[in-house]
């Protein structure tokens, strides 16, 4: 298999993860250029991959001034830029690994889809959970007919308060005027997985949700707008305190996510400086966030399958999927898969299936999905065989259309028909 060359466009948290594949498997992939506006992040990527100055760009548009520098581009910028970058690089015949979401609007997603088709390039969207051991097993059990025909799926994504406040109150995805809506930014993973588990097209969606808690109305009396300035008796009792989340609870892990998103200076002093001046040090009740903190989605598929999905900031537990068929049920709990066979009496018979989860290394994030995606993408680019890519342009656009319909329903209060990919 030939070695695949990569350009990293966006060298932050996600771009850094995907670039790690080339460090771990230098015989399969190499990073040959980086585009990143922040000097410290750009220089860190350059050092890690021994990039010369002429292959380090502060503006991704400078990449367009050169003939194609690599086989593929990893696009891991903020989603506002995804559309422009993806269409431009597809036009230069770069194969694309595109961080989710594809883009912020249905029109932009469709244009990326069309650009990939028109230029005959490989496009893989980073719905990394499709490449995990647990999802591969779960889908295999369903496809085998183990539980008969799927009739209903009840799914939850319990984000947890600290994760929610990091990404959706203080962080990059806090405001749908500058980033995607919450359902797209966090839960397009889930709707993509749910779509993959049902063998027919999703027809319509309804949704409810709102921002209820993280606003000025709930800021304690006397609290400061920055956690470092907050009176000790208030800060110490706040579960959302930035000092608690980024320093006190993580002194041994300052180099890891989420603290690594704040600064490249992984010392207590460096983190404190980032909290003093940066967005992650703000009081969660005094930010410019507007995305919902809890939401429900209902989906109906062409074969009659229905899906109910709940996501919230106010519970910890990750994902739980309960798939109900006419001969049994399957439940993914985050730790195992439970199969209940209805053939064995009123209560059925439960069989437990173990799953493999990722460890704490960069390559095993998202339960091993990061590694699984990169392995399949590199193989596809090197060999031309894209059969291992389950998150190609059509499947990814389809699940994005589900999210757009659900969000439209939430805003309008109407059930929304989902437009097909080939509209």
C-alpha cells in the first residue's frame, strides 16, 4: 500500500488527533503541510511533522496558490469555513476527510456533496462512531435478523454538565449565529447512527427544546462574570466553576482534552492565564450562548420504524440506545450490548455481549472511532477501495438533512418532511 500524504487544514484539537495517525503509522501516512491561523498551534504541528516554513500556511487560501501538495486534505476548522474550503479543495482534486458537521446549512452541505461527485474525489465525513467496535457489533446483530424487524428505537445522549458548559456555553459551539445549532454540533453523530440502524429513509421529524438554565436569570447574586474573580464562597459551591473543571479536577491531565483546548501551555500557570483572559474562564451564566440545553427529537422512517431521541446537559451517562424488534430487543448501555430474546418466556432471555472501548491515547478517542475512521480513510485513498468508508457523501448528507428538519421543527413547532438527498 502506498504512503498517503496529508494536508492538515485546522491544527486544533480534531486536526491534531487525525494528524497523530501519521505519527503512529509513518509507513502509511505523512503530513506534508499545515494551514492554521494561530501561530502556536501551527508551529506545534510543524515541529511534530518536521514541516519546512514554506509548507506552513496561516491562511488556507494560500494553499490554493500551489499545485496539489498532497493526496488528501483533512479539514478540521470551525464549521463556518467547511463549505468554502471543501469546495475549493475538491476542485483541486484533493480527497477530503471533513470534520462533522459538513457545513452549517442544507444548501452548503448539498454543494459539498455535488463538488465531491463532480470532481470524482473521495469524501469521508468524520462521523467517527460508525467505526467503533460497539456500533459495528450492534448493527451486525440488527442486520442479521437477530431481533426481527426493528419497530422502535429509544435513544439518549446525556452530555453532562461540565462537557456541555465547555463546548456549548463557553466554547466554540455556544451560539448558533457563529456555529451550528446544538443538535448538529453535538448530536449529528447520534442521528447518523440512528439513520444507519434503520434500513429505510427517514421521512419526517418533530422536535422540542430550549435554553433553560445557562443565562443571566440563573446567575447567583454576587457572582462575578469570571470564575477567577468570583467570591470564594460562591465559586467553591458552583459545579460549573472553570477553576474546578480545568484546574482542581485535572491537575494531572492538563495536556489532555478539554484543558488542551484552552492553551498550548500545559502548566497550572498557563491554564490560569487562559482562564483569566480567554472564553473558558467566563461564568456560565454570563456568556453569549444561545443554543438549547435540552432537546427531544421524534423521527418516522419509510418502513414504519419510529425513533425517539433525547439529549440534555443535565445528566451524565453518555449514549444509551434501546432497539426494539418484533422478536427481541438490543440495548447498548455504553459498556455492553444486552440482547433479550422473546422466544424464552414472558421476560425473555438476556445475553450480554462485551464491547471494546478506546483507551486514553489520542488515536483511540471516541471509543476507537478516531482510529477506525483514519485507518479506513488512509486505506481508501491509497488503494482506491472505498468500501470501508461508511460515512461517504450520500450517507452523511442524508443524516444532516434529518438534523436540519428536526431543528426546523423545533423552531416552527411543525412536523417537517425531510427532503431526499436527490431532491
